[in-house]
C-alpha cells in the first residue's frame, strides 16, 4: 500500500457542513507543493469557491422561504393573513430582505381595497418588479397578487 493512500480514501466523499466536500483539510497538503503562482492560484480558487457557495446557499434559502410563503398565500381567503415574500432580485439593494412593516398588505382584502397605484409603486420599489407598471389598477393588483402566490 502506498503511504497516505488510506488517508485519501477516508476523506473521499466526506461531507462538511452545508453539504460541501471537505477541501480545507486537503488544501495545506496541496499548497505545500508546486510553484508560488500555482499555490496562489489554488488559494484564489478556494476563496472564490467559498464565496460562490455562500451566494448559492443564500439564494436557495430565499427560494425555499418564498416558496413556502407563496404556497401559504395560495391557500388564503380574502380575510386571512398573507405571508410576505423576500426580495429575490440578486442585483437589488433589498435582496434577501422582507418588506418593512406596513408595506406588505396584511390580507388579500387589503390588495382589493387599493384605489390608487401608490401602494403597488412602493412594493415595486422594494422588490424591483414592475407589476405591469403601465396597466390599469386592476391589472396591477392582479400582477402583484400573482407575484405573492395569491389566487384572485
């Protein structure tokens, strides 16, 4: 048996926290060999991979929360409390945030009671979504309701 072979086999397939393969344990061994530019490239790649993994994990968490909220909203009557949706646009300043208290409508009846575009425009600014900006108020209400999963 080749020295170190047993260690390598034990580490294969190990899962670290958050489901990623354990790379950190192998990194010092890899970085001890090779030219400096190669070692630096591995360090940079490792940092990039960690950053991208965190980004993917955050997106997955937002998607999971919003899916649950939309499912809940799809079963609500007009008077039942709606569940707020997190901002999903990665490029938006509010990415991953819930709207401030008082911005998101409490019930579908609230959505139906809007008699101006103002509440939809506030939500449009928060989410970065158009909600049929150049349409009638009824069409905009319906677009927002569809966005949050409520079936009108």
